[in-house]
C-alpha cells in the first residue's frame, strides 16, 4: 500500500490486520491484533487489553460477517465462529 504503513510486529509479536465492516456505519475498519498461529484457523482474542468492555471490532464482527485478515501482504477473506473460550473467536477461510 502506497502512503500507508502496515506494521508487522509489535513488542516482539507478529501482527495480523483484521478488517471488519462497521455494524452501524457500514465503513470498513482495520485493527492490528497479535497473531497467535493455531494451525489453519487464526485465534483472535477480544480482550481489549484487559479492559472491561468489548472492543468495537468484536462487536462489528459479531454483527457483520465475513471479514478479512491480512498477514504481511497476504489478504484472506474469513468467517468467524465463537470459540468455547469466552470472548474468543476463530477465523477460518470461508
């Protein structure tokens, strides 16, 4: 992407970029998240850094599926499903 920096690491951890669609605005929103490889689906944890509220991307993803995950230059459309762990979703290829 010209004119836009896309970080790949944060404090030693790899990042993925999750792009969701705003549940009210319909606007596309991209959020950097820590990447935790777990085989083919990716695990995305909606912890909000330990805050006591749900992050906006989580609310958007619950309301409007599918989304996209970008890791480096590779962009993959994904669908989400809730994990058995509270506030965790797994994103896999549609």
